C-alpha cells in the first residue's frame, strides 16, 4: 500500500473531504478494535483446546496435538496438545510426518512408527513419550484450499491400528477445527490492520497543514519534511535548492504555514520574471511621479510581506545592480521607496529558492558573496524525482484521482506495464512533468479503461520503445530457455526480499518460503553476497 511522493497542494475545497476521510478512518479503526476484542484470542484458544481434551476420548487415542503454520512463514508450531505446553514442538516441513501432510494436503496413517526413522523419534527423546502409530489430517482454510495446519492423533488404544474410518472422522473434525483456527489468524490480522490504520491516520494528520498536503513515501522526502518541521519553529531565513518542478514553492509555503507567521502574508516573487528596469520598484515600491508611468504610489514586496514571509524564487537570477540595496534591506531590516527619502522598516522572513548552485554563482561573480552569506542560515535540498522512486507511483495515483475529478472522468488506473515505465523513466521535469503526463493520459483514455503506455507523450513513448520493446525482442530472440528464465526470476525475487528485509536473510528466506540455508546457497551461486547482511 505503500502512495505519493513529492509535494502537492490540496485546494481548500478538498480540506473538508480530507477531514471527513480522516474521521471515517478513525471510526473504522475504532470499529475494528471493537470487533477484534469482542472475542479475545484466549476465547478462541479455549475453544480449540477443547478439541485436544475431547478427541482422545472420542477417538480412543492417547494423545492429540494441533499444529498451525505461522502467518507469512513455513514454520510449524504445536500450539495445542495433550500434556504439552504451547509451541513446545516445531516439526520441520521436510523430514516430519506433520510437514509432509501440510505440504501435500493429504491425510496420512502410519501404524508402524517404531520401525521408522524420522522427527517423531527426536520428539520421543524430548518428551519421553513413544509413538507406536499415528493418524494425521491437514487443516484446510475454509476460505480457500490453503493448508493452515494439521491435527495429529497418537497411539490407538488397545494396540489397535488406525483405519480409513478413523481418517474420515478426523478429516471431518479438521474441517470444523479450521474455522476456529482461521478465526485466531483473522483476529490477529484485524488487530494488525487496526494498528496500521491508527498510524496512517496519524501520518495523514501530520501531512496536512493549513491546506497543504505533502505526499512523501521516500526516505529522502521524509528527511526534507523533518527539516521543514524543525526550521518552521525558528525565524531563520532558508534557502531551498532543487531542480525545476520539485516543489520548492510548496515547501516554502509549508514552512510559512507551520511557523509563527502563518496568520500573515506569504508573498511569492519570481526574480527571473521581473524586467531589470522594474525590479527595484517591485521589491521596494515607489512614490507617485517617481518615474514615467508612476501615476500612484505603490508598496514594494518587502512592505507587502510585513510580518509575514517573502519568498524569492529563482534568487540566482537577481540582477547584480539591485543586490546591494537588497543586502541592506536584509542586513538592516529597512529600505526606501523609489522617489522617497523616508526609511521604512521591514519585518519579514526570507525564504529563497533556486535551481542553480548559488555558491558556484558567487565564484563566477554573478552573485554577491556578502548577500549569499546574509540570505539564509539553513539550506534545504529537494532531491529530483528520479532519486526518490518510491514517490513516483503514489504521486501518479494522486494526480490520477485529481484529474479524474477535474475532467469529470472515470479512468480506472495504470497498467502494470505503464507502472514499470513510470518507475524507470528519469522524469527530467520532476513532479510537474509527472502531473502533466497523468493529465494527458486521463484526457486520452476512455472512461472505464486502464491507461496503457501507448498514450504517453513522445518523450515517454520513446523511452518505452527504447528500453522495453528492445527488451521484449531480446527475450523473443533468447527463446524459451527455462533455466535462464528461472534463474532471472530467482535473482529478482531474492533481491526484492533482501531489500524489503534490510538484508536480514532469515526474514528474507521466510518471505521466499525457503530455508535459510537454501537462500544462502542461492545467494552464493548468483554472486549476491554483498546484497545481504548476516543476521
């Protein structure tokens, strides 16, 4: 489930919808918690334990043990058993009768255990209980064909042997037993979901501030947001650096809206869009008659932003001739309008942004060094979208929802092929380019359909043609060699598992549903040693 990265602005009209959604999430979380606790797990266990007490009497056996598979792994545990403590016995999937029954999904009778090697001899040494014969039936999930455990009967009374009628009866018991065991698993899953929703509600609440919605899944953007949180509480000036389209102004707005000046004006100015002849008047204002065309007095941006925040976008484009006066305005907190000798005090917080290396501009002589050091105290770097790929798909999904509403359409989503293209494309225009691409795709896709790569812009289609269709041709040329394809698939899955578990090989082996030793062999065979971390 992991959704959007980068920064997007939520319109005011969507705030009520967001607040309503948040309320529904909270109510859902509370309801799930109530359902999860309406029957405690101990109630389920007491019900299942009843079987271990009653079955030996009904089936005339000495012992009964119930095993379940741990969720998300291939570990078998004896959660309930006659005269056994919970999880005392953990039979392996390979080399034990219980493991064989769970793997095959078929019941098994063995009336001559004493003469056979196997895990049951190891258990006999541990418990002091000798098995003469055994009947074991799989416990299958009532919601599907998956085997979720097994029920085992040991030592038929009066030296008798287990038979087909015993097997039929135990399989019937296992069917009803599966309902109780699945209830335990679902109960635990509901608790997990309730906890997840709780953290999601908190995360969404933190990501919404006075109308600005920040969508960030990547660690890089989360670090940016943490820095934003820190600097928002201080009155220091900030410089935001990043490529075009990364959302510098939105980050600046977030700093303003989370700070103590949030009730005052946020005044954005793009330094690259102001003609040199008007830039002084733009920032410092002018009096009536100060120059030809000045028919009335006008406040400058410094005055407009009084008590609030002045955002200087593309600060590196500020002409050199205005920089000395600008420096004084920052250093002394004062200035004067064109055509006036009256000094006006300024009370503003400065947030600047640039897509250039400002220090390099100082070295080139296009930006004053003294202004550079006065302009900011903290620098925030916004990484390009290609460096935070975890954000691409959530952002695309967010833009899809926005554009569907804007265009009054119902485009269903992105094809798997397009998702792969999106995640691999370098996005030179960053978040802004992704937004425009999604708008184009929604406009060109029929309602009720899934978006395909062929509808993309020329740049993305060219990338798709170069990197994907060539790969398809190469795959066609290589034929259907099973060994090659299996090897490629195994390498991809191992890499994903190791990445998801942070290199923990035991957990990765559980995800892959193989033994840890088997994983180590494959890692060595494919030369992936450096990808994992010993645990």
